[in-house]
């Protein structure tokens, strides 16, 4: 028990107590200074689900999650499979493709802020050589979410590639060799043998990537500040706005949003374990 005490203290201070505090705040009102003003029951939740802006926040959150999780895993899988080929300089390419994992969210967001700059950005410079007008990547309501999602995909590819490359490296060579002797090769080998053996890594990345995307904040704060027209305001960013931005101090309402986020994460994770895990092939 003594060995567990330090870990229990840390978990209690930084995980369990904040969770309990958020639950308590979600059923309380707050005054102009952010201090609890009394028990209000489920008023914050009623207000939450009656607010059309909150429904848009939920839609943006789910759209952002889909636009980041699926492409980042698919692209990383394609790269990992290509890097399994015996080509010259494969170690260099592995390092280069895994490099995004070394960048912090803040650093990567600043880099993409420069790339997306409408006046002097590299992307518009490339488009300009083909006679395409300048694109407002981060201020166009129809493009902003796609742009932030693209930046997030780039950030996640490095980690996904490392996990999938490790999975490919651990595949039993005897199984692959037996499949080749039976005539499996190319796409048939990848689809029928390699992909089923990689399902544990793919399932892990889907679960972890979904939770990570649902909690994304830094790139949205740096690149778009939730705009334009709240088209990139996800649930986590909305919590930040209600609790801390512009001295709002609306902690009760923000805590109710945090509880909704927690429930969403738990439900999606449970569904993933209930549905996707059945298709996982554990050796």
C-alpha cells in the first residue's frame, strides 16, 4: 500500500478531485467573479441542450474528429506499408515521416499559421504559380475547419506511423513466408494477411486518436481562435471560452459542457470496444 500512496495522491489531486469539482460546479450557478452562487440543479444542462450554438459546437466537434482520425491513420498505414519495401535510404524516410511526432502542438500550429498565411504563405505561393487566386485558408468559413483538420492530421501522422511500423516489424515472418509460398503477394498479401495481423495496432490508434481529437485545443486556439463564425469552435474550445476567455468565469456552464464531453468520450470508447474490438485479431 505504501508503494501505491504517491500515485494515489497524484491521481487524487490532479484527476479525481478536479472531476468531483467539475461535477459539483456543473449543478451550481456562478456570480460575475466566478464564485459558486448556489445549487441550481440541472439548469446548466437544460440551458446547454436548448442552445442552438451548442448543437453547432457538437457538430463541429464530431466533424473535426472524423476529419482527423480516419485520414491520419489511413495515411500513416499507407506510408508504413510503403516503407516496408526494401528501398535505398529507407531509414531516412522513416525518420522524415515520423518527424511530426517530435513537434509540439504549439510549434506545429505556428508553422501551419505561416503556411496558411494568405499574403505570404507557402501554399498560396504555390497556387499562385498556377494562376490560382489567394485562398483564405483560416478565415473562410467553408475552409477553416478543413485547414485546421489538415494541420492536425499532419501532427498525428508521426505517432501513428511509429505504432504501425512497430506492428509491421513484429509480424511473424513464418506466417508471411507461408502465405507467399501459397501464392499470396502484393495487395492480396497485404489485405488478407498483413491487415488482419495489424488490427490490434489499428484498433489502438482509433481509440486513442478519437479521444485525442475530441480533446484538441492548441491548434484551434493558435490558428483560428474558434472562428470564423464559430466554424472551428469544438467542445473543448467552447469550455475554454465559457470559463476563461474574456473573463467570462462562467464555470458552472463550462463544467456542464465538460461533463457532456466526458460522457461523449465514454460512450464512443464503449462503442468502439463493443463493436470494433470484435474484429481485432489477437495473436
